[in-house]
């Protein structure tokens, strides 16, 4: 599928739930979010149907997100079903890692290839502060379980001024310890917590002032990440710079929310209601094709427009 700007859209990010057992300060309000009614969510069968239709149009890469995708009942069966689709080349998941200790092996057996694990700090107290409910030890055990199960592992680190900017070198060391990529992500002002994002924003370029990194080529020209190498570490250090230097020109992705809305751009309020279309037995391929054609040339975060949905409502 090619959009009106010549970008080949082959990557679908699928949120299976907006719920999460953590309450990260940049993502979810302290008192949590109102749980969607069951009938408001796409069923696992409907999610599979959407994914299948996307593969018929050229999508070959799927990422499951949340909230926390591992709290959705039936996630293993969904992964397995998707893995059997002939045109799928890669299945990944973004997770907070707390449930991986028990689920890493079943996920690998179901056909999952890789996990991106959110890890914003290596300090136990700060981890509890940022997640409000999480335990760092659970996540570390999940990381070990994922590695032992043969899953590819990357770390996602949301960069926050006056919170984890003093841990940059410790986090970079994970590229040595786990032979895994560590990707620093700029805070994005989205949804209810955009005030926190604006107050604590730090550009990824600041990392170059404290770490000696050399640039390396990415293995995926459409990836939003600029990669660097630290010393002789096997893992890479990545910068995802949605605000300071956007990467819209190479964007190859589209998103499906847990309540069935198709978002051609993460940083836009544009949504297409696939849930209603499915339940009215409309032609999904036609709707998806039109949505791809409507994908904007670039996001408008830099224009200070408000994105209404919070990240947990969109999918990480």
C-alpha cells in the first residue's frame, strides 16, 4: 500500500487493550482510566480479521501494543493465529515486561519474534515513582526470561529531564549487559498528561553531551530510530526524536486502537471507525485503502495542536 506521498505502508501497530497494571506518570492519570465496556472493544476475532485484511493489502509487519498487551485474555491465541498468516514476516510486541517471566516462553512458541520492553530507570525507588505501581525486579526477571526464550529484546526509555537524565550512562550500559538495543524516546505531549511532557521534555541530542557514541546505519530505512554504537557493545543506542527532528517522511506505519479506530498518524486526531464497519459487514479493504490515502504528510506536534487521546488509548 502506498500513500499519497509515496510511502509504502507495510507496518500495522495493533492495540489490544487500553488497560495496564502500571500508572506511568507520562501516560496514565494517577487514578487510572475508565475501563471501556466489553462491547466497545474489538474482539480478538475482529482484530484478527482486520490484520488479515491488512496483509492482503501489503502489510507484513505487526506489533501488538496496549496499554499492556499481556493483560488481554487470549493474547497467545491471537499471536499464534496471526503467525500463521502467509504474508506476515515479523510479529513484535511492546510491553512493560512485568508479566514476561511467565509468558516469554509461551509467546515465543506462539510465534512472537521480538519484544520492546519499557524501562525508564534502573533505580528501584524511581521505578516505583514513575510507574506508581510497578516493581523493577519483576521487569528484570521478565527481561531475562525473554532473552532465555529466544525473543529479540529492545529497551524503550522515555527521556525525562530531572528524572532519568542522570542515568543515561547506566541505561546505555544495557547495550553491553544484554547485547540489546536501548532506544531513548522523546516525551510527546499527548492526551491528559501533555502538561507533564512539556515540562519535562529533553531532546535526545543532549545524550551526545554525556556519552561518546558513533553513528551506525539502521538495518531498516523506515525505522524512526537513529542508531549509534557505544564502545564495543553489541547492542545499539537509538534516538527516537518525534519532536526535535521528526521522521514523518519515512513513516511506514498505521495504528489500530483497541476500540477499533484506525489512526493513519499517531500525532493526529484523525480516526476511521473500523469497528462499526466490521459490524455492518462493510468492505474493510476499501476503507483501509482510503485511510492510507488520507495519511497526512507529517504530524502537527510542533504546531502545539492538542492530540485528544492519551497514549494508553492509542497504543504504545
